[in-house]
C-alpha cells in the first residue's frame, strides 16, 4: 500500500527507529473500510508470532524492509489467493473510482518441473507474471540476475507437508557475492503482457515421500525510494505477490 506520507505516521505510539510495533499494539485488530462500510478485519502482528491466524496482517518489521512510504498488508497464514480478503471487490471499486487503483502483478505457479532429492536438494519450477497494472512495470528477471542472486531476494518455493510435518524452504546460498543493485536486473513488462521464467533453487532439505502444498511468492529489491521508483516509461515493481497453491505427491 502506497502512502502519501511516511509509514510511521500511521502507527500510534510508534518509534520511527524501532523495527517492531509497540507491545501495546501487538495483536490489535484493524478494519478495512470502503464506501463507509467494513470490508474485512485484520490484525497487527508482533515480531514473535505464536498464533498464526488466517487473517490479513501488518508486521512493522516486515514493512520496515520496504521504503518508508510503503505499508504492506500481508496475506493471512495458510490462505489461498482465491480466499484472500485483501482482494475485496468493494475496496477495488472504491480505489478505482478515486483513480488510485494499481493491481500490480498476478503471479501464477505453473508447475514443479523436477526435484533432485538428496542431502542438498534442487527444485526447478516455472512461474508466470502478468502485468495487471495501468503502468509498465520493471520486474526482477532471474534470467538476468541468475538463480542464486534471485534466490537472495526471493525466499523461493516453499513446500508445506500436508501431514503436519513442517515446511521445507531453501537455505540462502552463503558463498555467492551479491552485486550492487543495477537497472540491468530488470525486465520491462508492459501493461497486459506476461513473462514466464524457470528457476532452479538449491539448498533444500531432503524430501520425504508424501503430499506437499507448494507456496510461492515473488518480490524484488526493496530499497528503492519513491523518487527512484518512477521512470519516464513505467516504474520499478517491488512486491510482494503471492501465487496460486499447487499440491504434489512426492514419491522416491
């Protein structure tokens, strides 16, 4: 969510230097309103969340990763995009009337192409980005930065075992050198166009047989100020976007 002012102006009793919410505000609810009517309820999440609720949430420590004019309302835990309350039609209609609606990117997880299982597993997957925004968007392109640098900025594909056995995520590759930010990392995605890419991520734990829910998000380099984001022919997209969930049955 892009703000007119600074993010900390909207957090009562907040310390602009601190990356966490005041303890008195943790787990308080907030309400999204459109046309004077309540649309959905979310909550302010503390840094050490011990309750995972399927409701939209605001984490100051997560938003703190973004420029000061951006406040991120994250998707609820274990919520698939079709059930995401943030996509409320009345809110979209109100923003559209006010000429403030920017729909950004739609992320689709197409398929899991392969899993090379071992002590350090490698997962290859394909995704598609669709620009639903009215602006041309510059998006981080794994073909330009390479899979390892792309993984540094993206958590990558996560696998949640449906038997309650936990979540598998890749470890960040420690022996790579992340170069200085460059405009050369980006692909210009024009309004209405799509981009499909295949990525191979290393450093997953060993997979056990069973059903897994596949969860994917897409983000980019975040520390781009408001002045730097806008270009003459578009803007840099920061993120995040969440994909549809796929379920796979892994067999040895």
